[in-house]
């Protein structure tokens, strides 16, 4: 998509992710001066502010941003841990506590609504198709498997109708499965809240990101301008293309510089790259390895508590199998005593 006007002149807030967007695996010193000049021009000529929104803590942000600071590259605001807003001053970082408390309140309210949404979706699907199998279900994801494609299509229509009421749910489809996921949305909340306090409309915001947690910033209402570097995740490229933003041909910081040039010249390229892979097709249910580890850890702890209890009881009482139960404990104690005696020698 090509536009002839200078869209950059309408931007009042430029929002970028940090890891994967501004920064790759190593500092790109050769591009720092170019980026610094573009940011200073954006501030000077158009009165825009630059916001870095990162999942890192403020301490983590300071550590990775040190090379840019050496080149005089400093944002106006930092949003740390996806949610906490800090204004960058000459003496340090000023936290906006009232804004941050409001973001936490909005996050809690939306999270509560989403926790109710997935069980509601599950009940709606199973009410129409009792033979549907819920393969995976937790507070952030719901995965269905169906016996045939027809059943999957009917269920998809039901889910799509329900999902419209929730802006942070995303549906992925396959011939025999449905995957409903909660999209990380705290960044979008924080950017919207900051824009509200600065008096900036979402139509005056340009967002550049590469990861799944950046999508919520790209799907604000009214719509903002969007872009991503070439190393962005497939879902991010899809979101940028859907909002007619710019998909850069360069990765990381080079891609961000390309985005600024594209919006200044009006040469926006929203076509998905040739090697882009759609989400449609076979879906695989998530493997809950973390849940398995947690379950094994709990079982081990319960066994340890039970064994310790039996040892204590066996010290004072006799019961069948006491000698076998005490044998491992006695051997461990003997080994410890032998080691202590060996050290004394």
C-alpha cells in the first residue's frame, strides 16, 4: 500500500518495544547515529514523544540501554514490566504512581473478565457438541479437538460469536481443532493510559514491535499506526498487515529506521513476506511440562512428609515393616558418621 502524504508529521507518540525491536543480539553501533538523528527530528519537527515499552524491569532496561545512552539516545518515557510508566528526566526516572495504580486496576478487571470468558466458551461449545474433547484448558488457553471438520466449523462459528465481546482473545483454527488464547494485553493498557494523560489520540500513535505481547499495542481503538521489523513473529506481521502498517525488510534497529522513513515518504508496505506462514492448518495442543514438574514436585514433597512422619512414629512405637522402613534412614546416618570420622582423622 502506497500513500503520498507524510504520515510521520501526524505522529505525536512513537512507541517501540526494546528486545528484538530496538536491539538484537549485539549493539548496532553503526546505526545508532542515524536513529538518534531520526528521533531528534521527530521530537523537534513534529513535537512527538518517544516511548520504550519493555517487559524488562527498570533495572534491566538500564542495563541493556547503556550503549544507546552513550550515543545520546534516550526516550521520553519508559514503560517497564509491560505496565509501569516512568518519565525520563535529566536526573533519573520519575514513576507516575497514580497512572500505574490505574493500569493495575484495569489489568485486574480485564483479567477477571477473561478468566470467566474461557469457561463460558467451553460450556457454549460443549452444549452444541457434547462429543467435543477439551484437550487443554487453563486461565490463558483453551484447546478443542473434534471428530470431523464439520463439527469444527460449527464450533468455530460459535466461538467467533463469543470472542467478539473480548478484545484480548484470539482464535486459531484447524480442520479438527480450535485453539483460543489470551493475548498479553498489559502493554496496550499502559500505552493507552499514557496517551490519555498526554492528550494524544490513538490515531496519532505509531507502534513498532516484534513479539506477541506487542500485539495489544497495535490493536488499540481507534486504530493506531503500526509496523514491525523483519524478524517479527508471524502473528505480529499478520496484525501489522491487517492494520495496513509497514512490514520492514530489515531486522531490529535497521527495521525501525526503515519504518520511520516509510511513514515519512508514505511508502508503506503492508504485504506479508513470501516466507510468511499462516496459523491455519494443524494445531498442536500445548504440552504442560511445567504442570508435570509441579505435580511431581508436590508428590515428592508429600512422600517425604509421609516418610518423615513414619520415622518419627517408628522411633517410639513398633509396627509391622518397621525394620525395612528404618533401614534407608539408618544407612544414611551411618554414612554421615563415617564421613565425619574420616574428616577428623
